[in-house]
C-alpha cells in the first residue's frame, strides 16, 4: 500500500498542512547562557568566550525572523562545538517553522536529533512532518513513513526523560507532553496501518483520534484500521464494525471538501453491511458529525443485522408453514433453531404439496429438481422427487425444463439443503377453456 489513505484523500496534504501550527508541540522557553564571568543558573550553560556569547545572544535576540535565521546559521557554522549548539539548533528549527520553511525545519531537526538523540521537540516535528508527507502521497512515502515510525518510537522512549523547561507551569508541561505523545502515537499508528498490523494501528490511533476529533489525518485511518481485516472475505468483529462505522462517519464530517461525499458513501456502505439496510443511518451520521468519541450506547445506536436464525424465527412467527413458499421452507430448515425447524417440518411432512420447479436431471423413477429461485438460477437441485412407478418415456422432461409436480416431503438435509419427496406425480396444466363462438349476426334485408 504505497499511499496510506485511499484515493479519496488525494489533495489532503494541502488541507493537513494548514493545521501544522495547531498540531505541533509548543516551543518551551529557552534557558539563556550566562555571560562570561557571571554565575549561571542550574539549567544555563556558560559561554566563556565573549565573542561567542555576543554572537549567540545577538542572533537569538533578533526580532526579524530572517535576521534571526541568518544569525543562528552563522553562529552554528562559526562555533560548531559551542555548548549552546543544541539550543541554537532548536531555536533555529523554530525560526524556520515560524517562517513556513518546512524543508529547512526538518533539515535542522535532523541535525538536532543527530547531536541530541533525545530532543523530543525535534523528534515530534520529524515524526509529524514525515507522516503527513507520506499520507499526502509523496513519492518517497514508504521511506518517510519508516522514518516517522522510527522518530515516533524514539520520541516515546525519550519522553520519560524530558525535563520540565525552566519557567513552564506543571499544567503547560503536561499539555506539552500529551501533545507530543499524540504525535508519536499517530506516526506509529499510520505505519502499523501500512503494514496491515490493524491491532497496533488501533492501539496507537484511537487515543489520538479521541483527543483530536477534528483531525482527519488520524480519524479516517482509525476507521480503516477497524474496518479492514487481513482476509477480505472475513468481516470485522462486531466491536470493530461498530467503532469503524462511527469513525468513518465522523471522518466524513471533517474530511476535505472534495473527499466528503466519497467517505460518507464508504461509511454508509459499511453500515449497510453490518445493519442489513440503511434504516437508521441518517441518525448515526448526524450524531457522528455532532459528536467526538463514540458514545457509550454505540451498540444500541448501531444494531447488527438479524442473524439467519433470527430471520428464520421471524418467518415462523409471522407466517404459518402451510402458507410459506418452498424457498421459505428451505431457509427455515437450513438456518432456523431446532424448534423452528420442527414447527415447519411437522406441518409439511407427509402432506401432498404441489409446486413448480426446474428439472436438473431425471431418470424414470427419480427427478432432481431446483425449487427455490436461487437454486434455479444456480442450476442446483434442492428436491429429490421419487416416483412409485416409472415415468413413461414420452413424459420424461428435458434438463432445465419447467415442471409442475406433486410430492410428499419425507426427509431433508439442512446443509447442503435437500428435501426428499415421495409419491411423485406429474401435474398437467389445465387446458385452456374453449372460446365460445358468437352466433352469426343476421342482417335485415334492405328496404326497397
């Protein structure tokens, strides 16, 4: 899966990039170095060279973004071994980010992580930008996502070592860590989705989606993780189906405008598969658009389609067996509970029934017949009709011919379904009633 999201999200990168400033972790206050000959605070390194100190302070105190960038680049080049190198790189990274230069931001973040492998701010920026570029369909998406996964795991491992910056309140520090945790987990979750590790994708993406319910870049992938299974023929578990439908409906409300209709269609299809029809879909969609995380009564809001046994029971309670057609008998006898099967079978066993079917094969004493429309279409027999006397050759039907017949049900096998009928009889269609001739119209002789 080269692109992480399906084609409906092409163009998403543009929409997502506009959210960067809101998603990225806030830059913590920077400790100022002590001037040469002055005492340093516990967190502030000491620059002994006055020229180096002046170059650093002169750069970081620039109010013009470009002047700050130029000053910091010059400082790092001139003093590559400075005690303030890492802090200068971090401030430079923030300056490039503020200037909207994503490439320079990530380039500087890579340099910072190389010099300081546990710089969580740089790791968060790299995990975030690499993930977004991969989701946006970058030609190097595979490598970008691998990098995002690496930085995400590295960031989670380093977060416990992250010390509260000087001047930061406890509440702001916790908020900063929560935000970074979400960025790291999102990178891990999207990478897991690409690898088809759906359990790991859900584990990482769900807390991020619930904390950021308007972030399409994680809400929609979470829906895909819930609704996709390793074997396409195997449906998701009921719990996964419920959550997947909810997050898909939620994603349709926050998707880029050009993708909303297609994602809503996808969500509706998944609802129909699970529920059996679209009854109630409008209510689910409205609640998903107005809500955030799935509500506690999700299982009540989105009910699964009735099981075959439940459908069979409904048929038995609503229609007497002697009023059912053959296809209904077949469905109940194949899928119903034993009491429901007994109700139908006891009502029809040994009773002469007349019906029409399609001949699949025939011998003088036994016809194999398809009685239900599905089996007629599949050309598969579901009735064995036995005759007490051989059928005359002139009455033997051809394969696939329609046949009116009578028989008495004597036994059945539920899977694959086959009903045996004895005392077979061929029924002749009633001859059409003769058309009565109207008496001739006598004309009166013309008057002379």
